[in-house]
C-alpha cells in the first residue's frame, strides 16, 4: 500500500508517517516546510518539497498512491483570524485541489484532518458528530467547508472520505517557538526555562487533550481500512475528557521538575479573539469503531513531551 501524507513534516504528520512505515507501508510526503521540519520526516519516507496550493504538485503527488492522508494546513486558529484570505488558500482551496487530483487519479481513500473548532461557541457537555456545528473563525469555517466538499467528492466520484475532527493534540515534535504554538508546547517550554506562563483569559477554559501517538494510530487505521462506502464518514478524535489550563499547569509543573513548592508564575492576558471556552468531544463513535485504541494518560503524555524537550 502506498500512502501520500500531506503535511508529513509537521507535528501530527511526522507521527502518522512513522506509524505507516512501522506497518510496512510505502509513504510519500508533500510538505512546503512552512511550519514542518525536514528532520522530522522519518527515514524511509519520500519527501516532495512543494506546496499543495500548486495544482501540478498535487497531481504529481497523488500519482500511484492508494490513499491520501491530508494534514497540511495553517493549523493556527489565531493566524486565520488575522489573515483569513491567506489561510483560506491553504486550508480550503488547496484541500479542494488535492481532493480533485486524488479523485481524478482514482485514489480510493481520502483521510482529512478536520477540527473540533467546527463546533464553535456552542455550549454542550460533549460534542457529538451529529450535533449542529457553528464554526466562528476562518480556520473552522474552512475546515467545515472542507468536510462538505468531501461529502460532494464522495457522492459524485465515489471517494471513500473520512473527516477526522481532532481535538487538542499534543506530544513530542509540537514546536513551541511560534506565538501560535499549542498551549502544552508553550507551557512545557516556559516551565523548563523558568519563564512566566502566559494564560489568555482566566485559565478556567477547558480542552480535550489527546496524545499524538494515539492520534497517529487512529489516522493510520483509517488510511489502511479497505475502502467501504462512498459516503463521508465524520469522526471525533478525542478522549472525551476535560482539562482546564490551571489543571494542566498543575500536572505539567511536576513533570518539568519545576514544582519545588513554589507555584509557577502566571501572567494573565485578555482571552484570544475567537477562543472557545469549553471543548470536549463525545468519543462514542471512535470507541465503537476502534474499541481497543491506545489511550495514553495525560500525565504520561506530558512526561514524554518533557523528555523530548530535555533531549534537545
Ligand atoms: P503543523 O503545522 O505541525 O503541520 C502542518 C504541516 O503542513 C507542516 O509540516 C507544514 O509545513 C505543512 N504545510 C502548511 N502549508 C502547506 C502547504 N501550502 N503545502 C504543503 N505543506 C504545507 O500542524 P499540526 O498540528 O501537525 O496539524 C496537522 C493538521 O491537523 C492540520 O490540518 C491541523 O489543522 C489539524 N489539527 C491539528 C490539531 C492540533 O491540536 N494540533 C487539532 C485539530 C486539527
Ligand atoms: C487547537 C489547535 C487547532 C485545532 C483546535 C481543535 C494548535 C496550535 N491549535 O486550537 O489547530 O483546530 O485545537 O480543538 O494546536 N493558551 C494560553 N496560553 C498560551 C497558549 C494558549 O492561555 O501560551 C490558551 C488559548 O487561548 C486557548 C487554550 O490555551 O484557550 C488552547 O490553545 P491552543 O493550544 O492554541 O489550542 P486551540 O486554540 O484550542
């Protein structure tokens, strides 16, 4: 089996590539290295350094593959709020381009990284796949419209498409350097360097964190499953758990060795524009489909992040 992974030099993508290679799959990566790193592409994968905004690069990338795992995107919600049209070019227009190239080339399976962000500001205990969505940021609007396009490609061209709504993914190789980096990467770096942590809002907002190795296993299973129906399948990728930023800091601080009794210094800044207060997924569909999926506990996953950072 030959799989194309767009964004395979990125945080989640590099773990997916690793898992596919472990399973003996042939892997091609298309990545423009805008936020990904060449050195994060595992040995054994073919790297095509190109942008998915280039139609000819998309056509060449899908040539001869059995499945596409489409992860390339500008993954920052904040960045999309600041630059809607620039992020749209990558997050939606290029998604349509890649799906079009895949169906034209006769690729059977298309696994798409959607996001919990599609549920938007709706307050409910846990978001289920059949619940109404309310995307409020350009990032979320593009992700949801991307799903809708895949529904079209499935109905019109028989594509077996999977839209995976990732909740907050964390783990090694999530880069802390950008101001848009994920909260765990930023807090772990801050604690290790003895710097104050910036909390946007009151710190009582909650997220459903899921370890990247578990996500890679789930994504790989979707890519490998024999093609089934020509209909879009939507699935949350989450743990069904709720952790506030304050609780996160309390778990992370001991893992970094920063808890010597003194509480880490926290600086509060206003909540980010478009920020979602509570985000938790219903994982019933995922569990029914993959009952014995790996579930790395948060404290164990945080320890691996810290180990990775300390290893340099
Ligand atoms: P990431 O930034 O580490 O990975 C994205 C990859 O896409 C990078 O390697 C980047 O270089 C590449 N890329 C960006 N624009 C490109 C372009 N025009 N052409 C080719 N490659 C391009 O982000 P990530 O956290 O690994 O996210 C992967 C996917 O999962 C994204 O689609 C993101 O929206 C989605 N997602 C992530 C999370 C999360 O918690 N990290 C949650 C929900 C959804
Ligand atoms: C994240 C993903 C996004 C995905 C969404 C799905 C990243 C960078 N973004 O967005 O791609 O679609 O989950 O749920 O992984 N915060 C701080 N201080 C910081 C950094 C963040 O207080 O230094 C706060 C944020 O304001 C937010 C929370 O922590 O309230 C989580 O932020 P972040 O890790 O950026 O993720 P999301 O915005 O949830």
